[in-house]
């Protein structure tokens, strides 16, 4: 843990959430303060499979994937906050509100995902997320999630 919170590398992220490439959309958590906030990083690469079709002549990261990257960062925040009780559990969206896309995210960008916990009660959590590139807001959303045992 640093002065700015807990750092998680890719291996630690994969212990916390079940996503794997190509759907693992965060590369690192650079600051996580349990039960409060997290900042995730996504290094957007032209080799990401989505850019073959979105769009071939002007590649931009789809907005739904930016929101998903926010949710994955929030999932890490919830997992660390809950501790060992989160082992083997999944985090599912319950709501997505007030989504705004302000600026395209392009290959070569470092996407910073700023997540704040708004509230939690039992398995239900609410978050506010802001995505930034070069200190400029690209997207924002409020979303809810539920932490559940997987149905196997």
C-alpha cells in the first residue's frame, strides 16, 4: 500500500475479477482505497481486436467498453473492500445511469478510470465513474452492482 492506496498489477487484478482477454479491460489499479475509491488504467492499443471493426478508418474505443472498464475497476474496489468474503463471487451490473460520452478514446491513449463508491448495503453497491485521457473527461456514468455467488 502506498500513500495513495493499494496498487494492483495484472496478476492481482485477475485474482479479484474473472475477466480475461479480450474482455479484461483494465491493465492496472494505481490507487485503491478500500471502501472509498479506485483508479484503474487501460492502455488502449491499436491491436485491440475491437478496432478491426470500430472503426477501420478511425478507430475509437466503444463507449460500452469504457463503461465496462469502469465496472471492472469497481469490481476490484468491491473485492478488496469485502476481503476474503469476496472469494469466488461475481459482480454483476444492476443499473447504469447518467452515462455521458464527451470525447473519443483512441489507440495510444492511457485511459484512467476514476471510481468512487457511493454506497453499499449488503450485496448491493453503487458507484460513480469518470474516464479520463490526459486529464480530460471522456466519459462518466453512475452504476449499481450486485455481488453474487455464481450459479454453477
